[in-house]
C-alpha cells in the first residue's frame, strides 16, 4: 500500500471503531485513558509490568480514583478491555499510547528509562499502518529525538510512511470533580501533518473535550511543561508571600481573598506545605535541564522550585515556634499530622510534601503519628508508616500539636478544634470553623 492508502486505512479503522488500542502503563494516566477508549467502542488492551494491576483489571477491580468501578467491570465483562504483562500485544494494535512514569533521578535530572524501554519493546512488534502516541510528561524533543529513531531501527519501518508518531500530553487532575480524561481538552502534535491528523482523529472519536492541533511534538511537549511551570511559579509566589506576611503579622489567606475580587489580571493560587503529585514538582526541572543544553539557566523557574522545596522545612520551623510558646521543644513532642496525600480527597502520596514534613519532625526528635482517611499506609525512603484507624478524642488530646498538611473534606474539623491543644493549619482546611483560639494558619 502507498503512504496515502496506509493513512486512509487507519483513519477508516478509527472511524468505524475497528482500530485496536494498546495502552502501555496502567497508572493514573493509562488506566483512565484505556477505559475511555474501551467505552468509545475500541477493543483495548492495557500493558503493565506490575502483575497485581493486570490481575485487578482483568477481574474488573478498580484501583484508580477517577475510574468508575461499575464502568471498568462492565467493559471487562463485555471483552472491550483487558490487561497483560506481555508486550507482544502491540503486534495487533493500530493505536499505541505510552503512559509510563517519567520521574527525576537523585540529581533532579529526567529519568526517561521507562519511555526508552517502552519504545524498544514496541519497536519489536510495531506493525505497518499503526500510530504511536507518547503521553508521558517529558522534555521537548523526546518524541522525535528519542522515540522516532528507536521505533524506526527496531521495526525497520519508516515514520510518516509506514507508521505514524505523535505526542499528546496527559492532562489528569486526580480528584477533580468537574474535569476528567473524557471532557478535558487535548493537545496533539505529530511528527508530520499526517501523524497529527490521525492522532487528533482518534482522540476526537473518544473524548468530549476539544482537540487542539499544534505544529510539532516539540510544541506539545513544551506546552505541557508551560502548564505546570506556570502553576509551580505562582504557587511559589503564594508561598513566599506567606513567609513575608507571617513576619508582618498579616494573614496571607485574607490577602489572597481580597486580591481575587479583581475580575481580571489575577488568578488565585494558595500556599501550603510544599507541592506534590506527578507533574508540578517535576516538570520545571525537565525544562531547566533541557534549557542548559542551550546554555541558558532558567532563573525564575529554578528559584520557584527552591522556594516550594523549602516549604516542608518552613512548616517544621513554624511548628517549633508554636510549641515554644507552650515551653515545649520539638524533641519529644507528640505531633499528629492530618493528611498525607498530596491533595485533598485522593489517595495519591507521590511527591507529597507531607512526607517531608513528617521526616522533618522526626529528625528533630518528635514523635509523629498521622491520620489520613484515604491513605492507610505508605512507604517513604524504605520506612513504612501506618495511619491511625480513626481520629479519636484521645489521639487529638494526646498531641502537643496537630498539623494539617492535606485539606481532606471528610474530616470533622469542628471535632478536631474542640479536642486539640493547638492546631497548625497549613492548608486553611479549617476556614469554616468558628472557634479559632487554638488555630494558627500558615
């Protein structure tokens, strides 16, 4: 078949829903995407190296908060969705989405080994007339400079002629009640116009959100970094304002509430004990790392990272000042942490600043317990910690200081206030509590 015939054949498969889909990586991005593909009528197979995830999917059991249990079970029972640890499933796939982790290494440099290994394995089974789309957050150039040559060399196929390649950044906000995978707008940039057209056609057939096409994968990769660097910088501004306001005896929360009455030119961002999740703490480092290749140092971006990374230590320092008023040192004090997830009402602890706050207290000799209704236990730096089973009067009363690091909405904060000696609220979670004599805000 000619290049045009290969392209038209794939577009027709997308149109009539006969295209087979493979999703590589069944985490917070991959599983919701696989579910949406299957719901749209595409036979979808998910791949993951973790046998436990594969087993749960095949049994119709959900492990991601943004996926509806009943929908997952129904799709599995209908044969539209399955999972495997066998990479050879790629050989039958017309559309292959890569949704693997892209963490930072110990030197805060991009670790793209998961993406690279996925590309190597895909190349062994890549068939003519298919499209590969990378969704993992990464630095500009990854799709064309890393994936393209690996896929071509391993498969013997030519990109843009025998197969197609694009980048479409994931936009997943765990716990968001309004925007999910299905209704969030999608950005697509292909290695050539044909790749862009095909990728956009697939996403348009599945999602309710609009699909915005850009001129290249690099533009789409940079767009993703801009989204989260924007948030990182503005959160850093809010955090620095917090430090200044505390020194001046001003409530930064009142300042922000006043500022956001302006109907233009201001968007409210809020301070906290640091930033967490799979994107915002990492993406600025990807951009800073890539910029150095061009002999440019991202001064504003790197500074914002420093400010946000310093917040867990600042929380411990402020807590020390609070305890000093009661003639108590950090060493030996009982600290109760409320919430270890990186954001409210989810069970995700990736990069959560609460974990660093707990570590900071323990280094000072504090005795730390935590309660999180969503996180029964977690492992951090080789140490496992377990949540209190319930938030009791006794546990609150025994704590010399209660520190709120995640603003879960299913905690009775009036109960916390009435049974605690003192509370340091780093998230303004207790904003609706009227009695405030034992509450201090970040």
